[in-house]
C-alpha cells in the first residue's frame, strides 16, 4: 500500500513507495511531489508528440481531444491537492474519468491509423499505471487514516 508521508515541515506530502513511511499526515498535498502527477506530466508530453502528425482536419477533433483529456488528468490532480475531504476525492474521480476518456481517444486514433499502434499501446500502458495510482489515492482520500 502506498502511503502519504510528511515532507517540508508536515505541510507538503508525496506519494512514496511502501516502506518509506509508516504514518500519515493529512493536511495539504503538493501535487508536484505526487508520482501520479509526475507520470501524467510525461504522458501529456507523449500525447502532444504523438498527435503532432495527425491530419490537419483533426486539428479540432481527435488531436484536440487527446491533448485536452491528457491535460485534464494533471489539472484535476493539481486541483485535488488544493482541496480537502469530499472535494479532494471528487477531483481525483474527475482525473480518473479523464484517463478513461484519453484511453478511448488513443484507441480510436490508432484504429484510424492516425498514430502507430505501438505508440498508442505505450501511452495506454503508462495511462494504466497512472490510473492505478489515482485509484489508490482516491481510496486513501475516501477513507482517511484513523490516527491522522
């Protein structure tokens, strides 16, 4: 299980691997320290690169939708970090929903041969890892620790 551990005088937190910490501080998260956000940032860059060669008539279609949904994942993670309680959980759900939307767009763009299948598969594998992290974060948010 991943844990939220204190850093920077117990006001900023990071998603750390198991064993890194054995306690929680449930105050404010710094999204820049969350591994889910860091990986999403790399995914966004990959999505932008993958859509550069889309046909011009897809400028406001799939190209835009892929970029928007990828950006939405990271933006909702950041917004969740500025919230508490149910609001935090809600924005994590929005982030998970955007990940689902992005996966749909990646599948369709590969089916239409706008991007190579191996590119789509690589992005979708990374997206799956991010989605798992987000679901764990949501579970932790929905059920705060007892001794916080």
